[in-house]
């Protein structure tokens, strides 16, 4: 499998950010790690290997990014206002630095965002905030409400990074921009986040957005094996 590493300085974050690319052609997949994970995590836990035939066959190419969760949502030593500002800088890094790079490298713009667990939050939040940059969003075992990381704090920036809050109030013109996007949300029916999958899918439908949602029967589902097996079904 073709694999290349890029370490690029991020002006938005003020530090170097690694990115791993797997494959040379096919639909670009922007893949996020789980909570406090790094760019190599999807490879380390077997997801990239589980997609090797799709990657080697040129159906998809996967771009795995780092997260800054330790500096943002999970940084309990920082004020919640600073946590969300750091995450907002990460969002600017993705939109202004990563997506242009992925488009240039891939030679196409039909990007899929993918993530599981806290990576599912990243995949969903970025796609819903930037519908002109994403053509499909896949979020497994994800959460969509960030109140638990804010210790009671709330401001406008928090609102605009909390999908369960802003989706409920999306204006009609934003709904129309999102409508062409393929939205996939799923987890196991025994996952502790199954309720979030159900409620957020209902919220999207209430806004008139088509969403494919699943609760995999009889399983916990919040694990790499389930994520890898089911991600294949929604690619390229």
C-alpha cells in the first residue's frame, strides 16, 4: 500500500501537524482519530488495513489527520472559553489548510469525512459547518453535544461547534446547502451513545435532511472491528 507522511506547519494552530496519506487515487476520505488520538491511530488499530483492497484498487485514498483534543475539549486545565477557541483554531486549520491540500493531492473535491467515537464528532461538526467542502459524512458511535466538556460554560462559539444546538436552528438556505450531502450515522444498539445516534438522526430529519442511520442489532458496536466492517459499506 502506498503510504506517505506530511508534516506541515499550521498557521492556524501555530505548530506542525502531521498528516498520513494512504493510496494514490480514488475518492478522498478525510479520517479523524478517536478521543485524543493522532494521525497514525486508524492505521495502528487496523482500519486502514481493513480498507487495503479499496485503497490499492484505487477506489479511495485516505488522509488521516491529527486532532488537538488534549489542547481543546479535554484540556481540563484551561478555561472552557479557551478550550473552544482552540477547537475553533483546529476547524480553521482543517478548512483553510487541510482541505486545500487534500484537494490538490487527490485531484478531486468530493471529500468524505469519517470518524468514530469523538472522531465522529469531528467528522460531523466539520461537514455540517462546511457543506461546500464535504460531499459525504460518516459518523460511527459519535456524540453531537459538547456541553459535557464545558463545565457549565456557554457562549456563541460553543453554540456554533455543538451540532445538537445549531442544527435545530439551521436556516433554510443552509439546509439547502447540506441537502446534497450524504449523511451516515450509526452505532451498535447496545452502545451507550445509541441514544445520541437516534436523537441526532431525528433532528436532521426534522430539518428535512436525508440521513441514513443505523443501530446495528445485538452488538455494542463501539469498537474498531465494527467501524472497519461497516465503513467499507459506505465507501467510495
